């Protein structure tokens, strides 16, 4: 009975995804970081280790090496698990970063390995670029395929505590493979954030690919007490709500989040990072 229920849930999930707005697609642009998830992924201006998955330009603000690990179980299903790891290394001329992510399970898996570089162009501007290798594996006769693409972004700070960011993923519309005409999604993101009194962060952004309707997201982060943060957010297309907590202990940052899709249910998120 348990196996039958799982089969029904998987069938419902993929039929729903195929007939509505995109939730899961081959070589999609997956975000990472529980802080960002709690903000409904309104993260195009967020400066932390997970900027390598949202806007590489934000890495330019990092001053110390850091490493992070992220995990989510989408809609509480192990077959839709997603893991990511990232590493950032500031150097004299900018910041280098590397990342790796994996989505799926033994019969279907998507992986992405990336190498990024970010640099401050002036006192109030920064830019970043990343090279990605995307790989898809489908069991049995379907085999595997891989391709390379690029992404990058810009951030401006027109006045203190106010940031404007823009990011593009796969601008040259790479295909999934040489034998497949299916295009990897090209995704444009633009947004802004403002920090009040160094205690409250408000972020808003919009995302648009070449096919689907624009997605609007917003998130708020409150510093409730020293080293303790509360976050919430909302996103459209499809509508989902998010909530999360963050706590820093010495050089370790721990974040948890819970997002809720109005039809498919809940997704828990967890990330931990260490700053050297």
C-alpha cells in the first residue's frame, strides 16, 4: 500500500507539473540556501555564501573564505531531494567561488557544477560571472547528457543600504545536449533590497524566462535578538509561502526554512555555513 501511494503521488506530481506552471524541468535553475528559501528566494542582492546560486555579483562583498552545505526535501518526498555545496575564496583581485548541486534520486538525477568569479568595479558597483556544467541522468535506455552554459549578474548601491541587482542564467540558450533540441531555460532576474537600521531587510524581485509568466517574490528578515533572525516571504507562479529562522554561533551560521505550495504541500530546507 505504501508503494502504491508513493506511485500515485509521483504520477500526480509530474502530471500537475506538466500541465501547469513550471516547477521541475530538465536542467532548471535551482536556488540554494535556507536563508534565501525563507525569503521566498528574493535573493538577487543577498550577500552570503549562497550568492553563487542567485547572483554571483553579490559574492564580491565577501571578505573571508567560507563553505556551506544545503539540503531540501521537496514536498516531503525523498525522490525530489536537492543538495548543494558551495565554497568562496576572496583573493586580492576579487572572489572566486565553486559550487555543486544534485537533484533527484537513483533513476533520475540532475547535477550542476559551477565556477564563479566576482569583483567590485567601483565603490558602489560589483559584477560576477559563472561557468556551469549541467548533467542529466535517466535510468535504463534514456542514458545521460551534459552541456555547459554561463550566468552572471550586476549589483549597484545607489545609496547606503539600498541595493539593486540583476542576473541572467543561460543567456545564449544552450540546448540540453547536441542530440536534443530542448533548450535549457533562459532566466532573467531583477530586484532590490533595503536594510532599515541594520535590523530589518526587505527584498523584492521579479523573474522571467522565455516561455512562462513573470514570477514576483518578496521577503522580510528581522533581527529579533543578537545573532537570531526571523524571516518570511511569498512568491507567485505558483503561489507559495515561506518562513524561516537563522542563528549564528561564532563562525557558524545555521538556517532553517519551511515553504508551502498551495497544492503540493510543504518543503523543509536546511543550510549551514562556516566562515574561516
